[in-house]
C-alpha cells in the first residue's frame, strides 16, 4: 500500500466541517470523479458532520481525453466478501456505457494499473472484469493522422454488445 493510505485525517486536511453534495465536472473529457460505496449506519459521523453512512470502498475515476483510469481504488477488508468492489466497478461501467452520458462520449479505454501488479486476488479481479495486459505508448499525432475508423476499442465492443450489467439499486 502507498504511504498516502496510512495518513491520518489531520494529515489529509482534517475532518469536514459541512456536508458536500456531488456535482458533475464542468469538462466532459478531463475529470476526477470519486465513486464510493457506503453502508447505512444511523448516527454515523465524519467529525462533527452526521452522514448516517460509512464509506466502505472507493474508486477515483480519472479521465484524460479518450482514456480513463482507476487512479486510486480500495475497499475495506471487512466488506470485500460482500462484493462491494464488484458492485462499485459495475456501477462505474454502467455509467460509462450509458449512451446518454456526455462524460463518457469519446472514451475508448479504461486502465487499471499494471495487469501483473498486485497479488493473485487482484489479478483474478482484473481477469474477471476483462482487464487484460496491454502496452501503452504516447504518440504525437497531427490532424491527418487519425486512427483506423474500422478498428474497434474495447469500450465500443461492450457498447455494441448492448449488455446491461446491473439494475438500479
């Protein structure tokens, strides 16, 4: 685990002083959206702010043009057997595959770290959700150098298949 996962609340800026509502990012092609899975717990507080829910897992979805990546991802060990990470990932995929979602338009790739990073459990998770090893290269392109329109990205293949992964909770 990275050192940042072991920082105290104070090292991260302290407890919140008010409840913050989520709002969509202004730019549809460049953003960080923190997704969370919560357990309903009556009376639960974050510092002095009563939330009535406890964060048990999160994924930071970072989009940079035509690709997005899970830049930070973790689930509380006590909740992993409940499928919390599967549910969180599938909620993100449902959102990304929604044809009416302007924040997913033009997205071709979803990346989650090096395929072989992590132990057997993490590699199993990646295989189960169709992540596969790939090499990424940075290429400078001009306007005349466009990708082959006949080639299909993984995201396009999933969209074309018309799969519905899960219903609304």
